[in-house]
């Protein structure tokens, strides 16, 4: 931690300020999202402190925002959705024209700011599809992604795209084993291509490839050069998925001091850090994040759209809700999953089938009291619902009590603890469905009401359950319990 | 970035040192893993620099290791594998005794340092299973995880475990909506439980729950207290999955300055950042990371074992290879996936089915020249193989050339470019299998050899392909091409 960032509180007067509300939501003690809806920026506090003195002022609170927080774009970013470019590089992907158009329309309806398409130089059909999507009149801007080469640039600018994303490898690995060009040649070509695209009046981005294994001076030098000639964005790419969060933060922050243009980042997910790396890039001042639906792309792919939305929603829920049509997320993921013949991963953020299922007894109790105890994402904001599992051996009596109340049964806490021990005993052999649990609760309740049953009378309860089974079709479902033992 | 960390190079003599090899592998310019096998610590350079002067020395290179890097435990950590505890809280999980034992044995064979089991207080079968696993005589230490309560502790210490993991919620959310206890009560109970477990001569860990939404002073205070009475480890838990990487780094670093004992971290994955958060915790000085196989646990689960191994292998390959039986990873993931009835996600690090599949033309070319260009994980270290896809419209002639050489055909580069354009044309309609590609290459080659074909004679090539189809059963596979158009 930088010593100049946290002031010495003993040297400054302690002041209670009503506009220092952000202070309680500090990074360490209580993150911004602990208090729903307040984002990470403690607006106003820095200005008001600075206003009281002409020399640097010691901060009065060690958890006050730091200078670096003002670079933070966690609630000020754009998504470049690359399912139709990076995603086409996924092993299973083969998108026909109809599928491409369906995906582009869905992404546009979701609200992504940019849609990136495969280079029209890749194949004739790629070129035709690019033209077709440009003609759809979507709100999202359409980009295409080309090698840093005049041949490709000439084809790209004729398709009707709103911008061209140019890329070239700068790492020693790529310079030696891929294109074999030196930095002088790379710089010269980049300038030619950028000037050409700009002359057509459309956006141009220049990105290096494998940026995290490129020489830092080479990188900064070429970014500074292209910034000076008016490129719209520079891009950093972790092409091999080797970067880690603090490394991403530092490179983006360094670059933020070198160029005036926007900064885009493209992150592969080989070690599972692409979402976190994107988040740290925004904290360091990046402006545009590349995503694909479910993260599909080369190898294990890139930052997934849904995962990025999850972490940014957690940081700045109101901003993200206002910007994107969140309930569409599941539909888009299903569309793409079907097109490339994969399943939505069970542990996918937000849409994984158990993302809002609570199981442990202590979790279930708290969730029933207040969902914010164990949920930083509100399922209803994504058109989804929460589920509290209670028919398993980790269950707790508070969760069971909630079900008792839902069923409008009248039982004391001691009675609920008693019936819970029976549920745990049965669930130790086989997980009980909600129907099973409801039956157990109803039989217990009627036994108590009729006086046939009291707390602790295990054998009487077992007899009542057997009798219920004999008379009721509905209890048939629980019958395998005995057999499974 | 802390200004005191990067010295002013102009005020120090420039010295070329052979032992400064770590310098080139700086965090920003070239990460450690860019040069295979060298880990992130630039051993020796700091000591040798300090040896030359009694006052703080200005570093001669801005990319030299920083003071904070010496907290880094990225190549000095232990895994607490919690599939049999956290994993049991996964919605689908119901492990019978036999399955628990199979998973425990597999984790032991893989080499995890600790295996954590469900509380024996959860149910009678949980207690019996805990005892059974303790009697297996595994190399991994066996832990069980209990609420901070003397009733649970008394049961736990009788099971034969090597240690007890104690947890209690400290966030305002949990104190209000879960257990309703204040910090005085929490501290008093913690001391009682810790002293009791220690009196039995086994390890004890004390963890807070929902640590990132707890008051920092409360947290540090209780950790300091339990450290003083001799707890073996303190644990930080991101129970709701709200933490981000730099926040984790800062909390762990702060705690590292407060306690002398080990530091464990438990991270939920609700926003997809659990792997990256674990990595940053190690960078800040954490010593133990909680994982589960495939990340299974409450909701979308916690840091997955495979993903954590991937990012740590990328940072310190030799250390990770020496420590764990990496080729077993796939087997363990399949075992657990089957037990909880899920699929291994298609984008799983390392074992996702396309993790080593390369598709884009420029990628394929470079991979064929040198796999390190696009791979930071060596598939052979995990008992897996790489695959370069070439029968698609994004293919490139370099990838095709590699296949031509594998088939021992003789074609010039111009001829290969010519046949590649045919492959792209066909793949624009339908992705071509490797068999399809091989057939196209063989027909082209024989046409060239016989003189029936020359570069650019598209119609002649189409005729040869048709003739081949008529005479050869093997070309039947490519027939749907025309129909699909």
C-alpha cells in the first residue's frame, strides 16, 4: 500500500461530514455493494477536502478514496462483444448467416455498445455476413477485426462497419514464430493502416497481441505513436491468458499515463482469471472490455459477458441495471450455447442452474431472514428466482421453520427442531425432495394436533409416517428411503 | 504504484549483473512464466544489492522485485481441499460413504496437503464418515469444519481428525440475521473453543465468515486475539463472493502484518473471480487456499482446484509439477462430476475439452512453430494433447502446410496457398473434418503430380474432387458440402 495514500489521522482534525458516506463503504472494511446501490466512488469527498488548503491535505480517514480510485471506470465502461469474432475461433463454432444475425440482434437488444465481427478478409462468406449485419441498423456499433495489413484494411472499410479493430503481435514469441517483423516495420505499417481507416471517417483501434509478454518500452512507444496520430482506442491483449490481476492493473495504469485515447482490453481465460483481470483493468482506467457470450473463443476463450456483468453489477448495480437488459442474459447464453453445441456450465455466474440455490442450514436461515446476507446479486434483477434447499442432511431448523410457515402449519420451535432431526435422519440416507419434506411436516403437524404425537416420540412418528404411506398415494414418493438404506 | 518501490535509475550506477536474471521477467514487461520454468521470485538480487550499503539502496532497475514481492507465496502454499465439506453444500451433492472415501483417496494421491470434511455435528452419518476417512491413513491431513460452538468442538475432537476448522460470522449482516451475537460474545466463545481444541493436541483454525463485509477493526482485533493464544491459522472467508482481487490483496497484506500464524482464504465464485482472488491472496502472503473439485459448493461454489492449479502452474511450473500429480487432475474432476451429476464445463481451465485446441490461422501457424507462442500450460504435463484445427474458414496456409508435411506430400508454398483457398471455400459452407482436409490435400497433390492440375485451375480441381468422390468411399464424408449450400 502506498504510504502517501493513507493520511496520518492524528495530524488532522476529526470532522464528521454527511457527504463522506462513501467512507463506510471502504474497499477493505465494507465494499461498496454491502450497502445496496451505492457505487465505489465516494463522490465529492476529495474535492471538498482539497478545497480547504492549497498544499496536499492529509486525509482524515484511512479508508477514504485514494487518488487512484479516480481512474476507476467500474461504473463508466463500454462492452465490445466479440462472440461473432473471437467466438468464431471457438473449436465448436460455425455460425451460418442466420445464426450470426440472430446473435447480433440479441446482443443489440441486451445493450452492448459494440459488436465485433470476423475479418471480411477471412473468407467470402465472412465478408458477406459482415455487410449483412452492418445493414441491420442496430444501435450497437459494428466493428470488424483485421490483421495490421493494408490488404485487409481495404476490404474492411468497404463493408459498412462503424470501426475497424487492427491487431499485430509485438511479443518476442510472435515476432520470432508468427509474422517475423521488427518493431520499426510494425510501427510503419500501423501508421499506414490507421491513417487509411481514419481517412474513411470511421473508428480505428490499434491493438498489440500477447501484450503481457511484449517489451514494455516497445509497447508504450507504439501506443504513444498511434495515439499521436489520432487512433480512437489502443488495445491490450492477453492473448495467451498469462496475466494476473495486479499485473493487468499496473500495465493499464501505466498506459493510462501515456495515451489520451480510450483503452480496450482483451483477456484470455486459460487460468480462469479473465473476469477478474477485466475488473482490475477498469479499476486502472481501461474504458472498453472485450467479451464473448459464455466466454467462447480460442482454447477456453475470453472474459465471458455474463461473468463480467455479474462482477460489475456487484460493484455498481444501478449503473449496470440502467445500461443493460439483464433479464435477457439467460436467453442470449442459451442461444449461443445451442449454436455451438455446449451446455451452460453448472457454475456459470448468474445463470448456472444452482447460482441462487442455498443449502447449508446456517445459510438458509439467514437468507430467509434477509437475502442480502448471502446474496450480492438479486436474482429478480436477472428474471430468476432464489431456491432454498431444505431436504438434506446439512439442513437447519430455521429453514424448516420457514417452510412450516409457508404451509401455514402451527408448530412451536421445539416441535420444529424435533421434526428437523427426523428430516436429517432420512436425508442421511437419501436427499428428500420438497414434496417429501412437506409430507413429513404435514404428518408431524397432524400428529401433534390430534395428540397422537409429542416431542421426542420417534417410534410414534415412524408409525404415523407408515400409516400415511399406506393410505396416501402422495407418500409413495418417499418410499425408496427404506430400500436405499 | 508506490513511488518508493521503483528507484530512480539516474542516481545509481548502472551495473550489469549475471544474477539479475529475474529482472527481465518483470511483472509488467515480461511475466515470470514467459521464460519457461523461472518463477516470480528474482532470488538473490535483493540480498546482493542490500549487501553493498547500510542505508536503503535505490534499485537500479525499475522492474526489479519490490519489497512486497517477498510476501509472495505463489510458490509456497498449501491446498485445503474442501470438496467433502463445501462441496457437500452444492445443490446436487449427496456423497455416500463409498464415494467420500474414493474422493478422499484420489485427492490424497493428487497430493493436496489437507482434506476438509463436513462437521460431524451435521448428522450421524457425517460423523461416521469422518471417522472412517481419518482411519484411512492418508498422507493428506484431515480437517473438519465446525461452527464456533463447544458442542460441535467436543464431537469433532473425538473423530480422529488432524485439525479442526472453526468458523463464525462477523459481518453486520450475519450478526443481525444469522446468529445474533455481538463481538464480545464471539471473541469469548472463540477463545474457549480454540483452547479446547489445542488441549487435544491437534491443529485449530479460526475463521470469520463474510469477512469482506465485516468491520476491519473487529476483524483485526479478533484475529490478533486468537493469534496470541496460539491458533495455528486464521481464515478469511468471502462467503458471498463479493470480493475483488485488489481488495483481497489489501486485506491479506494488512492481516499479514497483524498475525504471526498462517493465513487461510476461502473464496466464493459468484462473480467468477475466485481463482484470481486466491492468486492475489498468495501474492499478499496467504499460506493456505481452500478449493473444491470443479469449484462445487454453495450456489456457484468456490475456487476450483483445477483452475487454481492452472494459474499457479503458469506462475511457478516447476514448483507445482513437483508438488502435485497433475495428470490425475482430469480423473479427479471426472470422479466428482459423475458423483454430483454435472458435466465438466467446456471452458474449464486445463481439462475443458477445447483447452488445447487452436483454430485461428495465425495462431495455428505460430503454435506449429513453437507451442509457447500461444500456450502457457503444457498439455503434456497434464497428460493431455494439443490439437490444431485446420478445416475451417479461419484457417491459414501455414497450418495447412504443417498437415501437408505430416502426410509426407510434396507441395510448394504457392501450391499450398492455392489448396488452402479451396479449403476455406468449402469450410465457408460447412466445417471440414480432418479426413475431409486430408482428402482435399491428397487429390490436389496427385493432380499436381500427374500434371492434370496447376495453380489456379479451380475447375480442374473441382472435377478431380468429383472423380475422386465417384471412385472412393472415403470421400463420401465430404458429400454433404453441396447439399448444405
